[in-house]
C-alpha cells in the first residue's frame, strides 16, 4: 500500500493573490461553522461537525500568494478506530502561477492510504477543493458545510454515504 500523502491539484483563472485569499476564506469553501481565523502565522480556527469530526488548524506558515500551512491539533474523528488519526498532521496549500492561471496543490501530510480515514477524508477533501474552493474562486460562491446541514446530506455530497454507513 502507498505511503503517499493525499494530494490534489486544481488550476484556476485567478491570480495567486486572489487564490490565496480564497483559500483563507475557509467559511466560504469548507464550513460556515468555523470559529477563529486563518492566514497569518499563529492564527487558529476550529472546524467541527458535532459528534462526528473536529480539529483545530493553526497557521504555521503563510507566504501570501505562494504557500499556506495549517497544523492539525485537537483532532477527533468518530467514524474510525483511531479517533485522533489527523492529530499532528499538516494541511499544505502550494500556489504556483502558470501562464496567467494559478495552480493550487493541496497536500494533507499524514493522510495516507494506510489510514482508516483515508477514503472518507480523501473524498471530502477532494470535493471541497475541486468543487467548493474552485467555485469560490471562479464564481464567488463556494459550497461549504452549512449551518443546519445534516451529516447524511454532507456525506452524500461527497460520495461518503456508504463509507460512513449511512446508506
């Protein structure tokens, strides 16, 4: 089995500065319920789907238009045996200008195929990045986890209904 970290890349018609600003708008593409801030080194925010998933992301590196790194702590995943599987992992966004467009390469360092969460988490990250973040950048409106959304609705959006036993 591969030990490679989960990685996905998208290319958007935007400047690196605009793409970087969108990545930092975590409420606009990941979850409306996020509490805290992102962007500057030391900033911290909390993501939570009550009873299912929570984590604190702390910005450890921020180079506007180029790179953003969040370190994961206080991680809890209710649907896997190792409920702290994300603990002490890093979420990395590398941005590169290519022919007037920006490539955003996302890597969740520590999210590997050997982990129990990999399939569910890769599906969710993939959807949030390739659809929600892309839409936020290109149309101004993403599709984050919304207040009042059920786990079943969100799981269906990312193809995780069966993986989470909700089918």
